[in-house]
C-alpha cells in the first residue's frame, strides 16, 4: 500500500483541519429514505464541521430546500418513495446553478448507466454506497471547494479589491435588471452618487496609505448605512454609487442628509492620526429612463453640490 510520507502527512492533516474550519456554518442536506443511512452520513458530515439537514425523500427535500436557500450541497440517495434522487437532481439543478449548489449522489446502484444518468441531469458527483468514509468525505469536501473557487473568482471579477464593495461593472450588470423589474412593478428606485470632498488633500497630508484606509472605512460606513435597501458600489477613485430599492422619493433627502451628518462626525484613526472628512451627495428619484440616465442625473446633482460649496445633499 502507498503510505504518505511524514511531511506529506502533516500537510494532509493541516488541509483537513482547515477544511473543517471552513465548513463551519456551511449547510448540507442529506436525503435518504433509510433513517440509519441518513443518521450515519449526518454524523460523519457533522464531524467535518458541517451543519446537516435531513429529508426522507425528494419531496421532503425540496421543502427543506425552499426554507433554507443557503444550502451548499445536497447528498442524495437514488431510490426513494415519492420523489427519487434523479427527479430531485433535475429539479434542484433547474433552480440552482453549479455555481451555487453541488449535488452529490450516494447510491448502491452499480449499473454502469446510472452514474452518467445523474451526471447528465446536473449532478456533480456519483459515489457508490460501498465507498469508504474517507472517499465520501474527500468527494464532499472537493465539491464544496469547487463552489468556493467559483465564488472567489466571481468576487475577484465583481468586487473592488480595496473596499470589498461591488465594482462599477457589476453595478450595471446586477443593477440593470433590478431597475427594469422595478420600472415594470412600479417600485420607487433612487440613484445616489457620493464623492468624498477634497480627498486629494487627505492623500497629500497623511499619505496614500492613509487615503486607502479612509476609503475602506468610508465604504464600511456607507455599506452599513445602506444595508438591505440598496446596491452599493465603488464607481471609481473616491466616488460611490448606490441604487436604492426601498426608500420612497419623499424620504430620500432626509435619508441621505442623515448619512452626510454621520460622515461629518466620523473620523478615521490612522497610526494615531485622526482624519476627518465630509462628503457631497447627488441623487435622483425621477425614474423614467435607463439606469445609465439616472446615474448621470445623480452625477449632475453631485457636480452642483460640489460647485455650491460641498458637504451637502442635492436631490
Ligand atoms: P473634490 O472635493 O472636488 O471631489 O476634490 P477631490 O480632491 O476629492 O477630487 P479629485 O478628483 O481632485 O481627487 C481625487 C483623488 O483621489 C485623486 C486620486 O489620487 C485619489 N485616489 C483615487 N483612487 C485612490 C485610491 O484607491 N487610494 C488613494 N489613496 N487615493 C485615491
Ligand atoms: Mg433508498
Ligand atoms: Mg472628491
Ligand atoms: Mg471624484
């Protein structure tokens, strides 16, 4: 038998430990009509740090799935009453892409046509029930890693590296359908542009690293303030854009004015130096054209706020 060298063994163990650590809070759903199989698999998955939910067949699984939209992996049996594993796989794949959900089948069916049948329906993996616990765990973990890699590369493409906010490209990519649906549904959507005042002076006075720190802290403040009511992005440099979905036109000014005041009383501590800042804000609630037009209208208001003295909100 092949045995891992001592040095490789140490690396293998540290990989397992870090996997167990990463698994904390990750939800997986175990689907099997046999209570003993379900409990046995659940136990070994829980030992990997995973949060395990259970269902006794496909029908029950879809119910659990609808209540827990953050399930990352489904480990399902093939033959079950009501809805079998194949139907469940097809159904789940039709509502969740491979980027969001991994489907792993664990079956005692060893016919050569069975595994490809599942893979063609969108399963990520097919494991025989005779497989060792070690093999099951390796496959579950590598399928979870697959989703994480996709998520990480998506974040690299859509998020701003410094602040962690969505970038300008994603703002339009994700914001445009929200805007269009909002138009059709008659929701009130607002677009906001924010620009830190005399930011160049902060860089000149305290240095570029301090400027970066201000951008990061300002971004967190803005993201916390907006919360669930909007899509926040770093548009570029020290400029930020928000698509608000949930603030009425008549409350827009007060909502933004409160944030402007919050920024005014906020300070950044950089290596013992206390840096204060102000922000100018332009916004519009007047929706009759595209998101792009709304952004440029908000930008016009921002420009006016800058021209007429800064540290103010104009809608
Ligand atoms: P105004 O009130 O008119 O907006 O003046 P301002 O100084 O804020 O605007 P200006 O456009 O003249 O300068 C923006 C500065 O932001 C210039 C640029 O070097 C700096 N900047 C852009 N991106 C970054 C960044 O990622 N980090 C740091 N530290 N500075 C940045
Ligand atoms: Mg069964
Ligand atoms: Mg500025
Ligand atoms: Mg600017």
